């Protein structure tokens, strides 16, 4: 069976490239969970 996972880092990269507050990584993660995603991945940075 294929499983769906969302990497929040890519959502944050898109937000930072646009220079704004959207898309919001938290909202993306919540939407993915509500839509049936099997996992959420985030990589924490030491400098933040």
C-alpha cells in the first residue's frame, strides 16, 4: 500500500521564497492530517 506523507520543510521554503506568511506550514500540516496523510515530516534547525 502506498502511504502519503507531507514534508513541511517544502511548504516553509515556498513561504520564505515568496517573502510573506503564506502558505502557513501549520495550516498545511493540519489540512494534510484532516485529508488522511499518514505522516508529517519537519526538520528542526539548530540556529532557530
